[in-house]
C-alpha cells in the first residue's frame, strides 16, 4: 500500500501543471536572514539586509543578498565558505522577518501601523489585517499613496470600497506595492475629525495625538516620546490628506536641527501622519533625545533664575 502511494505521488509530480509550485521568494532590503553553516555552528548568524541589499557575515564580510532566493544565496555562501574551510558541507539560509514587503495603514482603522508580509496581499486583506474600518471611516474615498511611481503613474490613487468586501470586484482594485501608504479618511463632521495627527514608526510612543499638543513635526516627535535609537531623522515622512489626494513630504529633521534647514519642520495640519523610519544608527535618536533633555534642563534653569531674582 505504501509503495503504491509513493508511486502515485511520483506520477502526479510527473504531470506538467498538476502541482503549481510557489514562486520562490527573493530577498529584499531590510529583510532579516538566518544563516546556518554546518558543521561550523560558530559561523551561524542572524543578520539584516541593509538598504543597499547587502548582508554582513562572519569571515566573508559584505555579501549581496537582495534579489536572490534563499537557495541561491545558500549555494553562493557554501562555495565561498568552502574556499576558507573545506570541511563545510551545507549552508542553509532562511528569512525570519519579511521587512522588505511592507505597507502602512493610517486613518480610520482599528489598528493602524506598518504591516509586513512574505507577499503583499490585496487591499481588503491589508485593511482587515489592520482591524478593519472604524464606524467613522469614509470607505468611498480610500487613498493609496505610492512612494515610487513610473513617469506616467499618479502618486495617489483613490478607491471606492463603499460596496464592502462582497460588493467590490477584486480584479478592479490596484495591486499594492511595498512602501504604499493606505489612508482611510474620516466622514466629514464626525467627532475627532480634523483635530488629530498621528505619529508612527521609530518613536517611543506612537499613536494618535490632539492637534493642540504639537504644532510642528519636531514638536510631534517630542510629544510622542522622542525617536528611538535607530531612528533615521534625515528621512522623516509627513503624509497629508488634501482635496486633490494624499501628498507626501520627505523631511530632513536632522538637517533642521543641526544645519537650520527651515523647510524641514513643517506646520502640522489636521489628519497629518508623521512616520519616522528606523535604521538610521544610534547617534541620531540619541542626540535628539539628549537635545530634548538639554532643552528641558535649560528651561528649568531659566525658570529657577527668574524665580530667584524676584
């Protein structure tokens, strides 16, 4: 019986198209890889792919990983390691975090934030993964903001999802891309509409804040607890809904703080989303945090001097 089962499986495998093999995943920037080297366990590591598509490995140094499958990268590493140590017989590569395939969802959803996938699913799947729409959501004007577009492509797409999951033809929905931002707007006149902004990413306390708590992007970072140590303050992004669609600004907050760039610290408007990316190194977030502490100390000392002189 067992031999017949095995022969049956082999027969199915021999039929063209009988089993559809899944397209191999290709490694992207920011993905986290686990490298296992047999029998040299000391060479095993878990490492992140940098924005240039490279990964740093023991003995080998910098190796290009982006664009390759895990099998391709494993074969390449095996050949390179065997030159250094012929006893090495196997190198296994796996992806532990698919951070290159990411989509951000903001606005009237129950769990806004950044979501990562092995393969980015459809628009409805992403929205459901974000907890679904709130009662205040205007599903007739959901907007998709593209980070990168072709020469004839719009930066913002508006999609009508008011028909619900069953009433929307999935074939007519735009295919999501990595780094897309999905904005679910509020119904005009509802509570909280136009009174809040959102801070996401590498800050200590991401979330929604009342507009009165901060008036500029730098103040928004301050009220959200300041950036984390890995925050890249040279690439802060401000996403803003307008009547013509969603617009996105890339802000060099580091340049504003240290070089006095005046256009980097924009005034906040209702519905703004400030996103602070990670991966900028320890110094940026640490220095900004120290800047905030130093400002607080100066303010306290000034107040004390004024009190003593009265």
